[in-house]
C-alpha cells in the first residue's frame, strides 16, 4: 500500500487526472491547494524578494492530490495518468509525483479500489 502524492502546477488539469483515477477504480483522493517554498519566501522574506527572477518559474498556487492505493499495478497506472495529462514532469513548472509506503490506515474502506475494478470488469463482459 502506497500514498501517491501528486503536486501539479496546472490546476486546469485536475479534472482530467481525477477522471482518469476513477477509470482505474481509484475512488478516493484528497485535493488541496498548496504553495511552493519559492512563492512563500518571495512574499514573506523581503531579503529573498531579490530572487524573484529565479522564483518566477514557480506558480502562484499548486494543486496537491493525495491517494492511498493498495495495488502496485493501480499505482503505476495512476502515475501514468498524471504523466499523460500533465506531460513531461522533468520540465520546469509541470509538477512532481512521489510515493510513500503506508503501513497502517484507519478509516479507509478496505478494498474500495478492488470493488471498483471488479465493477469495471463486469461492465466489459
């Protein structure tokens, strides 16, 4: 089980990412509006405001998506969805993805992703 963390710099791509997650059977995610360190420092620390040219590539606001995903296959497919929607994440100001192992979850419906996947398979038969 992994926590998928996606920080995307193009908020307009959020709906397409979440729709892609639903097609995979990922039915739960938390979406937050977030700011990067560069943006905060340029606003809050006057000395660093001179670094504005370096920080100008940062977006005023990012969107962070968190989702606990049980299956490694579904995790890889979810990452592929984000990459297909956002494009080459090695380019500046596109976003980042990382995962964190999850050893315990309280309050998450066990097997939700499996149930959604089973429904998806039934609809194709």
